[in-house]
């Protein structure tokens, strides 16, 4: 029964079989008779330190003192005292006999002597680290003496251990006792286990066992002497063997020497209080101690002090021992950032320190803090994260990015700050490769669709560039649905020249993803019209892109002639190797470029249709070039202004943005309704022309002179969206009917040929006959509408867009005859 109760009190059930830790290799040194082992927890594998003390019987005086140490260590808590985790006492077989062993489990620590050899510091760096360690031990001793009225009794090199963060902690509490000052006349020993202390560490009064004098002395008298012994052992580089060696002061720093002598005063009452050693000594006033002390009380500092400190910290960290920076400062800094006490500049310091770590340690010590910071509401923290994402983005796991990082980063796409929107956009170049297809198609592309009509021209430009760079991370269906619409309908029609250049660059880089039909009917017509763009850079890139896509078309033609059925696939794929380079950001910062209002309106001079675009070079050399710096175009050489990129844009694509503003619950990315040609394959050129030739043209019935020919022409149908925009408008006078030119309305964006149709040839004779009577060999003759005899109200065309603006006036108009000799 007695043994059972003893085991319960000691914290053990039935010996080591229930011990929740695994005992590992021992350290080379330990205090007194204790053995210091490395260990790990059986539950989670976390490292621990295990101290063991054995005796032949339970009443061994070393075991009795050890039980006192266990009790004291368990009950005394302080940041600079070793942290207690678990203890037990068990009977361990040792050959034919049985040993009684006490086990103490603590946080993982290393004996101070071993850590000093491992760090191998010298000069100023050694003194700064020793100053920090002595500062911590002095605080622990002051806590015991002044606050708890306890006497440690054996402060020395072996009673100090070092944690994984290089903090010094005091342990070896076997001798620890209460300071009995009330019984000054008593001659009984105050320190019950003082026999455990080596004679070289004992002050004169303790050596003589003068307990009366000891009781009259201050509580810190014995431990102040021990601090002096610790200082000697630190700077001399060896253990103290004789008390007389303490007089050898050659190795003691001059700034510490006066305090060292006061600690070792022969008169106990004149020995320095450890608390005064911390406050008064010049030795503790160095960069390392001041830096760590500032970070420990960071919550008490105001924002000005924090900003000033963290801006100086990178330079200070360069001067401190690298091991101390990584193991001490880095964890403190990460904790301060995680709990919100550190300012945004601290993130720059954290990343700089983290760059000194190996990749595996960076992932365990720095990345968890960074991932948590993405959820911060502090805009300065978010900006700093995005500005430095290239330093840690590659180390983030794909699942972490998709589930924890991107949802928080995505809030920046709709932020009111244009600078934050731009940084969020650029960060996708690093994060997009780690996103799942579901996130790219269901979320990212929706945000990019909105940014393509952003009020900032630099953001619109860089959105196009980003789409070109991340196109290889999209699946085939998404690429087919998004790329051409984003590059031609929006980018090439932007009012900002670099945005148009980016559109051409993106088309060139992604040329391997387009079918031959798309190149011929959707890409080339939109690029060719930019060869007379007001901006010279846009024109240059338009010509280069035109050459590239014409080369693809030529190769396609040659493949067809040789009978290769896979011509479309192989032809486009040949240029893929040259287009794999990333596009450089067109704009370095939106704060350095002008607003949309700073640039003159730009439009192409093809009838009334306005198109603006800025394609980059199609060559592979340009795709690998450094980010270009585009000068804003101020050309106003054209009369017609380009459509504004807003929800009410006259180009018919504004509703795409409105859809995205209503909510993101749709599965569409925002480009699905941009171009109706995504719904069906465009008809071939020849079939369109033949259909136009066979379509009868009927003129509204009207009383005409008897001398005129009666040949009514049918007016174009209102729902004919393909050819309606090409109807001939009414001329200013009947005498100039031969100079009639085709007109293209603002709603002709869906018309593949509306903006590049050839004008009707001039004729000096009679007006041309109706299209129904035209020669089938004349491809353009059937397109021109006949000049009607009388005026009629033009029929409105319903158009094919989704806009709510009234359709422009389309169709043929009646013309009054001035001669009695008509057709």
C-alpha cells in the first residue's frame, strides 16, 4: 500500500511501461549526480529533455534531495526557470539488483557548456550573447531571492541550460530552500542539502557553516556569489576548480568588472542584488539585449516606435550572430506578427531572416505565420504580403494556396484601393499555378473579367498580360471560351495604347491554342485593323502578329494541299515552342502612369466602327524581353472616339461586367456572352457571300413616273444582323448617287466583315441594278444595296448584342429620282 501511494504522489502508475516518453541518448554533462537525456513524446513525437537520478534504495540521500528538486521545479514557474512537464519514480532492473530512479521531463534543453562550444562565438558577438544569457539568469535569481524569498544555493555553469530558442534557464533545484531570516539566532542548517554544493562554489560563510551570519545576510548573498562564479566560468572558458581562481580577472570584460567584484564581495551584506546587476551594468547595454527586450514588450510600444524599430532591424540583424537571429529573433518576430503586435514593416524583416534558413526549416518556421497573415484585415500587412509574394510563393503547398491563401487574396480584386488591386493581380502569376481548375474557372476568371474593364488603364493592361501568362493552366474548354473574347473584344478595343499592345502580345503568345477557323475569322480581322493604329508601338506589334498568324495560315494551306488531315493541329502547334515565355508586366505601377482621361481617344477609321488595341510582338524574342515601358498615347488624329470601358459601353459587352457585379455564384467566367461566335462555329466566307447573293432585295412600293422602270427592291430585314450594317445610307443629293459608300454601325462588332468590307466601286453611269440581278461572279456586287426611287423611313435593326441602347438606323433608304430616264 505504501509503495502504491508513493508512486501516485510521484506521478507514476506502474513504472516505465506507462512512461509516456522515450528516453534517448544522454548529454555529455549534467548538474550533480543527475543524467541528462534527450527524449521524445510517445503521443506527438515532440522533443523533450529527461533528467534521471538513481539510488540503491529509496532513502538514498541523493534521492531525497532529488525529490526536493522535483517538488520545487514543479511549483516554481518563471520564464527564465526550466519548464516542468512530467515526473515519475520507478524501480529499474540493473543486473541482479534493482535501482530506484527519479525521472523529470522538461522542455528540450541543452547544457550551457555544450551550447557554447556549438555556437563557437567570439569577440563582440560572444560578449553580446553572454550578456543576454546573464541577463536572463539574473532575472531568475532575482525572482527567487526577492520575490519568493528562496535561496538556490548553487548557481554555476552546470545549473544553467539553453532552450531551442537559445534562451538561458536556471534549474538544479535540489538545494533550493526557504530563506529563514526570522530565526536569526538559530544555528541549525538553513540549506538542508548544502553538502551537494562543491566547495569551490561556496562563499566563506557557507564554507564555515556560519548559519547565524547567513541568516543576518540579505536573501541574495549566497546566490550573488554564485552569479560571480558563473561569470568567471563563462569568460574563462573552463570550470571553476578553486575559490582562489575567482581573483583572476584577466578574462572578465572591463564593463562588467565592477559588478563582478561587487558580486564576490567578502562581506555578504555588501554583495550586489541581482536585480541591480540587470539595471545598472553597462555590459547589458548592447544591440542584442536591447533588440530582444524591445520585442518582448512590443505590445507596449506605440506605432511610431514600432515603425522606427522594424526599419532599423534588417541592418541590426546583419550584425548579430546568425544562429541567434534565426533561433531567437525569428520566432519572436513571427509570434509578434501572428498576434498583431508587430507592424507591417516587420514582415520584410521576417522574410529576410527566413531567407537564411534551409528550405525545410523555412516551411516549418516561417510559412505557417505567413499563411495566417493572409487573413489579416490590416491593409498594410496585405500590401506587404503581396509585394513580397515572390519570395515565399514557391514554397507554399498547392492545397494551402487553394484553400487558405486564395480566398483571402481574392478580396483584393474588388478593393477600393487601385494599388492593392494591381498587387493582387500581379500576385496571381505566382499563385495561379497552384490553384485547382475549379478555382480558376469558378472564381479567378470572374475577377479578371471585372479587372479588364477597371477604371485604371494599367490594371486593364496587366490583366490581359496575366491571362496570357496563365493560359497554360486553364483547361481546353476554358481557354476556348475565354481567351479570344478577352483579347479581341476587350483588349484590342481599349482606349489605352499599352492595353491594345498587350492584347496583341497575348494573342501571339497563346497562338498555339487557336484553331485555324478562329485565326482566320476572329483573330486576323481584329489585328489587321490595328496596322493603322495611332500608336506606333501598336502598329509595329500588329504587323508582327499579322505576319505570325498569316504564316500559320500559309502552313495550314500547305498541309491541306499535301493531304494532311491534321493540318489545323500541327500548324498551330509549330509555334508553341516560341511562345512559352512569360509576358512582362506592361506597367510597373499604376501610380506612375496616367489615368484614362490622360490619353486621347483613339479610333480606327473604318466607317463608324471604333476599335482600339495594342498587341505585342509576335516573335519569341519579344515574349522573353524585359517589361516594356509604354508611353501614353495622346494622338487625336481620328474624329471618332473609342467606346468607354464601362457597364454601359456602346460596344455591347457592358452587361458582362454587370453580371459579375451582381454575384459570383455563376459558373461563367464573365466572357461567355462576350462574343456570339462562341456559341457556334462561324460560317465559311464563301457560303456567307453566296447567301448574300441569293437574298432578294425588295424596295417598298411607291408611285413612280411611268417612264421609270418598275423594279422594286426588298428592304433588308430587321433581324438580319450579319449584313444589315452594310446597307447603303441615303446620299446628300440625288446627283451624287454614284459616290455612295457602305456604312457600318456601332453595333457591327458581331459582324466579322463589317469593319473591313470594301467600299462600293464608283460608277459614272446609271445606278446599279438590284442585288438579285447581279452577276454571281462578282462577290461584292451582290452586297451593295440598289438606290431606291423614293424616301422611306429606315428600318431599325434588332442587332445581336445584349445591350439596352436603341439600335442604330440600318438598311437601304429611298432616293428621289431626278431624271425621267430611270432603270
